[in-house]
C-alpha cells in the first residue's frame, strides 16, 4: 500500500538521521523531516487534529506528528529504543484514525534510525 510514497518516506528518515545522528531532541527531527518532505515535493501536515469516535460519538482527539500526502501517519520518537508499549500505542492510533499506513520512527538509537511500518487491516483484530 502506497509503495512508492513509502519508499520516499523511508529515504527521508535515513537522510535526516545521516545529517543529525542521535544527538538531538524529537522536535529537531520532526522539523527536519518536514523540510525533507517539502524538498521532495511531498505534501505534509504537522500536528493535524483527528477526532476519535466511539459508537458514533466523539470521545477524543489524536494529534499525529506528521501526515504525509494525506495518506500516511508518521510518529517521531527519540529514545534509546522503542518498547512494546510505544508500538502498541502507535497501532491503536492508526486503528482509531482514517489512515491505513503509518510509520513509527525512532531517531534515538545509537546504531541507526529505526522505524516500524504498519498497515491497518480491518480483518486483523489484535495487536
């Protein structure tokens, strides 16, 4: 799903990590990714508010870090490693939104940028 765009998104992750390594705070990587996407003519929205519904009633708001081409969610982290709770929370963010593809990207690892690409499939019931 969104194969060509996903390839460009992953390339942006590597470009930003190559420039900064793991030395900065999350906001630096977030802003650098916005610039990287814009320079590649990829439409991005930062901190877009997404209403969350339960039984057809609005129960909250989810604010993803970045929406890419109105197709892909990207959540940016900067920690030594992603833990299962980060992955699970991201899954539920994706599940609760209208988007079907998402990236959880972590710039905090000392070895390399790490990312998880998830595709929400309505047939799948569990994390």
